[in-house]
């Protein structure tokens, strides 16, 4: 079964001073820590074996939050990242965890939401040899890694933050790689900024004609919460959806129960922990929602 990695390290320098003493992925997105959202995405994809990569200072906080994941019916392990050196470093740090298996890597500050999102993400599992990335149309392509596509939406080229973008399709922070990902990552050389670049790894797959892209449509939201503005926008988005529907977005406990990974009694026990908050009340209400 595909394994999952959440990259929740880094310094979060663009969110300083909020992140001077607090990990970015633990900042609130409306009513939940940011990391709940990427964790929920992996869980909805059916991934139960998950590694969280974070800093030494923040390791204990994540462990306190999730422990070994068994209360969610999943298995969570942790790996310390001493110094951030690019997204592909996550694969190198995870070599023992991956153990020659396919892996889904998601960035800890990425939020995905939308109708039929999960079936589309799961299409990436069909790529048995190679990699699958996910494209999303953006209004400011100069800020992202951009995929140039042909008329059949096949990737022709990937460029990192191009000054003159030839496409508006950004590559999101969710990647599905086959068992060769670690060996490919070992061949990467640091860029001018001293980091291993995810674009270089994806281009290795592209050169071998083993890179597929799935385009996320207009009914799907992809939010990158790396700035003050995007942090607030994401919180407002989640608040609007939840208040309108009465359903929570990115609720791991609800997902675990609906997936059949935990029992009704286990969910009630978790709800009791949050008895004085609206979150706990929601978990009790979940069992009565169709």
C-alpha cells in the first residue's frame, strides 16, 4: 500500500514573528491546526502508514498531538529534519520508512478541498511506474513551479517560478512517486539557493517519460498557506464552508470513523476529550449525520 509523508519542517520565515517560537503547521486554520488538513487528505486517500517530518524543537509538539496515530486507526511515525534543504530531502530522510514502496508526499501547509477531489487524487495510484503530480490553474503563476502542457494536457516542460510563464498551471504540493524516488533524489544536486529542488526531481521523471499530471478543475480549491494573506484567506474559506454546511473540513477523527478505522465508542471517547469545545460537540453530532 502507498505510504504517506507530511513535510512539516522548515522555518516558516515568511510568517515571522508568528513562527519564531511556533511551527507553521501548528498554526490555526480556522478551528484546527494546519497539519490536520494534509493529514486528512492522506487519510481520505486511504493511506494509513504516515511519516511526519519536522524539526527537533517541534517534534514533541506533533507527538503530543498525534502520538502513534492509533486513536485514528492509523500508524504515525516521526523523523527529525535538522536543517531544511528542499522538498526532495523529505524522500532522503524517509528512505527507511519508504522501504522501496510507492509514496505520496504532501506539504504540511497545503489544503485541498472539493467535490470528487479524492477520486481524482487516487488516479495517481494507477501510475505504477513513474510519478504523478497535480496541476492547478492560478492567477499568479510567477510564484510557483509551472507546468507547460500540450493540447492533450501532457507535460512538455516544468519551470520553477518563471519570469515569463508559458502556462497558468501551478504544480501543487502533493506528489505521488514510485519506488525509484529515493534513488532519483540521491542524484540531485543543490540549486543556486543551496537546496534540492522538487522541480529537478520531477524533471528527472519527465525526461524518462514517466511523469503524469492530473489537472484539478474549477470545482476544487487548492490553498497554499505560506503567507499572512493566504493564512487568513484559508481560515475564511474553511469558516465559510463549515458554517454553511454544518460539516467540518479536515477532521481526522470523523474521517477515521467514516472509513471504519475506529469504532463509535472510540469516537465518543475522543469527543469527550474536547467536551467543552464546539469541536467535541461536532464529533458527537457526526454519528447522526448522513
